[in-house]
C-alpha cells in the first residue's frame, strides 16, 4: 500500500507545525519520496536527531507503507 505525498506532509506538519515541508514522488509509484523539512525546532541539534524526529512523525510507516524516503533537514537560515 502506497502513501500520498500530502499524507506525508500532513504527518510531518502535525509533529512540527512551524515546518516548511516539500515532498517529491521520485518514481511516480507512491513508494519512493524525497522530503525537505525546515524547522526552527532543528536549530542546534545534530542532523541524525533531526531525521529521528521526522521518522517519529511518520509513525513507523517508513519501511512499510512508505518504502523509501530521502530526507534533508535543516533549521531556517
């Protein structure tokens, strides 16, 4: 079962309300996405922790409904 890009964006924004989120379907199959997430909540924390926050927002769907997610995270400039 695939996920829609809008669902991914909504889940991330629910966990990080201030985030700017862009989601791109890389293969057109609803299974392989790239996401960019920019949030003030990431300021001063390591990138691995930033990614963990985003993965937690997806409630265990990565590796299941969402086969692959290329993730870029940062705090705003």
